[in-house]
């Protein structure tokens, strides 16, 4: 009450009081995250929890729910309860393991994913990301439940797609020629197509190689692979298996390689091949039904990233990489020329006479003349127009030649040959082989 002398004759002052109650508490908020990770590898998503209260609050975290719940696992908090201090942010950590491919990078296609390698590694594809929900419930005094809010977590499954091929500098160099009873080094190379293999951090690989045992045979001892000067220099060969098991003429082999140095060096793309295989060339009985393929052996390469330490608790597998595989070919040239003699050096014309005898069962003679010094080739083709071999490939002086050839190693059928020397290419001459 104000003193009387301050009223100035006015009515007595009656104060009015407004009482405001301050209640501790407020709202809380949850936010789920998303991630992209390689199929069969591990990624992490989080749920963030924050509140507006001035005291510590505790929340109960549910197990993931929804159609994709099995792809998510809560790893923190381990006891299912999250404590969040004022002004802080609580983090719920979930492990995400995609079981299918749901998203592709630029340049990737379903064609490759659904191909031989994708199916061999058990890949599958589906439209749409993996999703799950996590309930966050506030725990009140006496363990009573307060408000519950739901967070959504999202994950996409990816795969890395790159290329390996039989070749050295680029995958267009896929045919290698070798003479009978000689050997040739065939490289296995890598190319960033459509993605760089370096991002996969590969230090363990399994490579499967197949060939035609009627034409070539690799040297498949552990010490026979060529690693020096390749990306696998410094790697170790864990094991080499041949198939069919126990066969004296295997048709394929499986090579396990691993970089177990203290500081491994992962594979990269580039001019240096992964490693090389030494093939011996000979002529036997080809499995091919096409006579023109008698002296050609396809070399098929399949590469699979693997995890040799299957007990790794982190699941450090790298089988999220699919390799596009481009096969190569070894062409074996038979030297069927038994003898050649220079008949005359006075000729200035290019001529080719028909082979005699024709048809031929054993040996036959080709007479031809070249008008200028130069490299001379006599090329044999099968009836389909495929090159079978070079009967002659050498520098010759102008003159007339008589060449005796042995056709006993050729399958029966119709062939054609041409003489090519300097500016001259003869018309095709017919050769019929009978047995």
C-alpha cells in the first residue's frame, strides 16, 4: 500500500500481481541419415537426438523396424538407452549392410550386373533404397514413457565396375602370335572402364584363366607366373589350381594372389599389367569344330576380389567389384614350309602358279615369282576367310621360287592362299586338303 502522502488525494493504490509458473521441459527432435556403400561391405547411418530441456534426459532406442530392418543393426547405445545433456546432441549409430544393388554410377548398366560375373558373385538388383525406422521414446521419472518420435534411416547398395583384359597397352591388343614349339608371355591388364579400380583398394585377388589345350598350355607352377615388372611384383602366389582336377591336359586354372607386405600397394589402372602368364604353343587336337580355329586359342580371364581372411570380424571383403572381362587370343603359326629354292633371279614379273598336286594329301609345291626385292608373305586362309597361318614371312630377293609345303597337320577342307610382296597381292589360289 502506498503511503497516504503519495496519493495526492486519489483513491488508494491496489497493486495487481501476475504469477508465472516456469516448468522444466520442452520438445525433442530426431533426425535420421542416409548413406551409400558397396554391396556386402559395411556402411554407417545415424539418428541424432536433441532436446530443448535444461536437464539431462534419457531416451529408449528401439530395434529397426520395417521391410528392410534386417539390413540395419543398432550398435550404439549398446544397452538401448541414450542419455542427452542440455545443449548436446545424442547419436544413435546403426550398421548398414546392403544385400542388393539399388543404385548405379555413371556408365554402369544392368547388362553387366546381370551378366556372368554378376550372377557368379550372387548380385541382385532392386529398385529403391533400403529404409528402416527407429523409435525414440523419452523416459520419464519412474521409468514411465513420455513422447515417442520416429526417425527414418536410408541406405543404397552400390557396386564398383571396372575392366580387365588380355593385352598390354590397351584392350584392342588382344591377339598374340607365336610359332609352334615357342612360348609367349600373355599379360592380364586393368583399365578404368567405367570406374577406376584404385578406389577398391584391392590387395587380394583370384584370377581364373581358360584356354584350348589342343593349341597352347600355360606353365602353371607357382614360380612360373611372371610378376617382375608388373603390378603384382612383391605380391605372393598363395595357390594355383588346375581344372579338371588331375587332368594331364587341364583347360583352366585358378590363381590366388595376395599382397601381404607390411605396407601393401593396391592395384591401379594404367599401362603396367597386373601380371603375365607364360604359354607354350604346339599343335595337337583342337577342341574346336571349326577348322579355321585349329591354330587359335581364346584366353579368357575372370577376376574376383576375395577375402582370404574369412575370420575378419569387420567383414573386410572386396567382392563388391565386378570386372568386365575381355578375352584375348593366342594365334599359333605352323611353319609348314619344308623347303624353298630360288629357281631364277632374272624375273621382273609377279606371278603365281596353281599348287600341284591339288587336291593334296601330304606335300605340294607352290611356284611364284616376285619382281622386286622386298618382304614376302604367303598367307593361308580357310573357307570362311579366316587367316590360318603365314606359310612364308621373310625378306626375299626378286626372282622365281619353288616352295614345298607339308599339309599333314591341316584339317581336311578347302583353303585359299595369296602371295603378298611389296606392291603385289596375288589372286586367291585354291588348295584342297584330303586325308
